[in-house]
DNA sequence: TTCTCGAGCAAGCAC
DNA sequence: TGCTCGAGAA
């Protein structure tokens, strides 16, 4: 039986509510969809893609820009399902950075870039800045010159917020003001060095895309190429991204942007909610559709969320209404301290589990990754399985960087940064010897890997015996792999050559090697190593588990997540921990009014993740984390976002201050310690 | 010149 | 806590 694209799409559109349908079937100029939390934003955007195609748009003429690549893939797949065909598969979609990467590759020649340019991930960019800082003698301790991480932050903000350095420093890094001139020189040098090394950092990708869009011929070409542009999470765009979109819509007016100013939480990445608030000014012919009908949460939860959102200084007025009836009020749980909080969370999680809510349908959300330290201890003790999102990033681990450096060398043997890192893994080789070896290799005049092997003989003379063996293994693996066409065997050979060095260099070498196995497997599936490496920088896995794919569906585990990582997700039961002032809002954010506003939105995002039950925990006493040896502690107040009005919308629960469980736990610990101590005397 | 160890300090969210 | 830097030993 033949079912037309229009029929399929039409059937799906019947399920949309009136506002959603207005957004989906909008014709003509710019459209702003203000989609409150849980109002079916993704459904609307997917349906719009499907509707546009059903109305005759060419899928390859659609550009869908999302916040993560996963979101892009999901949306394209869903739009395809709506159409009852895979025509939507050809929609161009991805993050700004990955799309920029593709376009810059295509137009590399026009941009004066070599075809095999590499992409620096943020930690590589940090290292390069650190190197230049040292070269210029700015690293001396007394001068209090900013550290490498701060340098990258400053640089990145200039680029992404499109603001001059002096303004950025004055506004966000006032303690660096005495160094502005040195910073200018350093950043100039950074730009030159990246050019020399044929490397682009993430900011460069956007800059080059911006330059392409700005070009009279190429810009017009791109404008014409994308019949329709759709942007998700518009509130998280920075000035540079906003500018790119504007450049791409000088002739054509077909632009759909979706977002929620109340969920703008990426200010630290130079995003600004002002862009979505000012959208109607930038595009005077824009139509605005607001989605307020919430399909996720119960009304009592939304009442609290609405109350918190209403405290903001500037916002599009919105009031979320629940689709479902009933529901219980959020619970505000006051605990004596973080231990009591951990204990209580475990009890409630297990309780819900016994009532039939699977662990994976429950989540613990926190402002900062370390807020769950004690809770993780308690979960392990009780053998409750959990997975934590956010936190230390996998690509920042030293051994992972080592391996990636080695992979980069097969692609580009002239990569000095990679060499510098790899050489120092050899026993008895430090910065000085590594530098000498680099001089001997004279990478600038290197044409191919065969040449490398020749010059390497000279380098070997510089090395002492223990280093030589490992070095020979590395170089033979590199020359061998340069001639291998398939990625899989290449990566495995390189891993094997690196393994003894990793084992030697790190105390926990064996554990670290296991991480490399995952990476080896993932790389083996890629068509090209350079694309794999670039994509890794553009879409970094948050853990080795992420590389290995989603865990078994049978596995049931509790989700622990930072609020940032929880954006866009939802659970039956949500536990927001550490809702005390100083933690949430974070006291670091309180130096500016905008900082406080962003914390409020973050809190709002946390609350709106819950479907059925929401518990907010306020530990009243907390120990100062950094100097845990002394038992100094402070008394926390409840988060300032939990105003009287907000509190009135919750059920307040005060846990007893002299908890029986708490004292018992303490006694057990004391006994163990005593036993250990007695053993010590023998 | 490299390696090890202790002190000092900053600290978060992430494409 | 965990990273980075400086001091001092090998």
C-alpha cells in the first residue's frame, strides 16, 4: 500500500496542540519558538523538519543546528520516522562546531589552510598557550601571570563574545588587568603558532565559518545553499554564533529558532540570554510562538518552577501549565549536614525503588560535581549502582592525551606538540632532551615518514639506554602504520608500542591501559584517523563508558548528574542536593548580577527535570571541603531561591538533628579505627 | 638533567 | 582534593 509523505506527516500533526501546530506549519520569514521546559520542544522541531520536507523542501537544503551531536542525530531520525521514510537522513545537522568543521574542510583552500589541518581540543590549546607563556618568560611565579586555563578562558571569551580584550579583562578577569599588553602579544603569537602548525582550536572553527559567511561570494553561496535554517537552544548561543546565523540569512528569511530564555545556563561559555530576548529586534519580521503546555511534570512541581522563574529580572512572560491532573507537592528536606543528606537520599531512592520506580528513573542533581562526594561513598557502601555524568573529563587524563598525541603523529609527523609530549614519556627524557630531539628532527623540513626514520637515527644518539628501546619501538610502529591503509591495525600497533611506556610512566599504568583499549576500539571503527581525532575534539566522550556505547538495558542504576549535564533530560523522581546558599547558587557566581540570574535559571532547569516527585535537600551544616583536616564548619542557609513564597509551595520536612542512624554510623567507624590502631602497636 | 617530594593554591558548568 | 611549581637528591 502506498502511503505518501504528506499522509504520514499529517497523521503525526494531529497529535500536536494548537501552539505547536502554529510553530510547525509557520510559513515565510523568521520564527521564534519560545518553548518552556517539557513543552514538547523536540517534537515540535522534528515535526517542523518533517513538515518542511512534506511541503517540498529538499532535505539537503535544511540546516539543523543543535547543542550536541547526539541531539542532531536523534532529531533527524525522528523527523525521518515522521515522514515514514529516510529522506530526512540527508538533512545537514550537528553542532555549530561540527558544522563549521565540515565547511572549513570543504573551503580549506579558500581560507589558506592546508587540507589536513588538525583540531586542537581545549586541553591541547591550553598546553600550547602554556608553552608560549614559557617561551616568552611569563611563567615566573612572582609576576602572577594568569595560568594556562585562565589564558584560554580569556582568549575564548574575546572570540566568542566578540569583545575586545581590554573589555573582557576589565569585566570578567579584573585581576589580570596589569597584564593586558602581554596578553595581546601572547594571543597574537598563539594565532601565528597555530597557523604554522596547521592547527585550529574550537574557537577558530567558528571564526573561519564566520569569515566564510562574511565573504561576498562564498557567503551568498551558503545563504542560497541552505533553504531553511533551524537552530535549537538559541538561548545558549554566543555572539559569534548569532552573527554567523545572521550572515547566513541576508537574502533568505527562512529561519526557525527554538529556545527558552529561562533555561540559559551557558554564560560561562560566552552565551547570553540577551540574544533570544533581542531576537524580535534583530529580525523585525519575526513571528513569536510560545509553548506553555507542559507534558512532563505535575502542576505542584510547575508551580514551584514558575515561582522561581518569576524572580528573574528580565524574561519572556511564561507560565507552565501541566497536562496531567494531581501530583504531590515538592518536598523541602532540611538535614543536619551532608552525611545526613547522603543517608536520606539513599533511603528515599530505595523507598521509591521498592514502590516500583526503577533506579534509572531517578536522578540526583547537583550544582557542582563534588557535591555528591559523600553521597557516592554512601551509595557504594550500600551497593546501590549509579552512573555519574559530568565531572572529570576523560580526554583530560594524561595517558589519554599521550595516546592521542601518538595517533596525531601518524597523521602529521610534523606535529611538534605531540612529539614533545611523547618524547617525555621515555625514561630519562625531560623537557631539555625532548627539545634537543625536536631540533635534531627539524620537523619543519620534514616531508614524509620515511625521512623521519632516517633522522631518527641521529636522535637515538641523544638517548640513554632505557629510553632507546621504547623509542625504537615507537618509531617502527609509526613508520609501519604510516603505510597501512586500514585504521584498525594501525591503532592497535601504536597502542602496543605505547603500552610499556604507559606502564612505566604511571604508577597505575595497568588501569590506565584499559582506557586505551576502549579508545582503540572506537578509533578502529572510524574511516579516517584524522576525522576521528577531530570529531573526538568536537564531541568529547564524558567517560570511557560513553565510548563503549550505552550500558546494557538490563542494568539498573541511579543517575547522578550536574544540572548542566541534565539539561534536556527528565526522570520520574528528582533529588536536588546541596540547595544551600553558597553551593546553589554557587558563591563564585555571585560577583555579578548576571551571575546570580544564571544560577536562578540553573535552579529552574533542575526543578523542571522532575515528572512525579521532586525533593530538594538543604544541608544546614557543611564542612569546609578544602581543609578537611581541621573540623571547621559553617552554617549554611537554604538557597536564596527558596523564598518564603517558594517554600509555601513545598512540604517542609525537618530531619531530627540528633539522628539515631547518624550516631550509630559514627560508632561503627570508631570501632574499626580502634581495631586498626591496636594492630599498629604490634 | 631528571625525578621525587612537599608546599601552596585554586576550585565549576563544557563545544 | 588534585594540580603545579620549586627545592634538593640521584
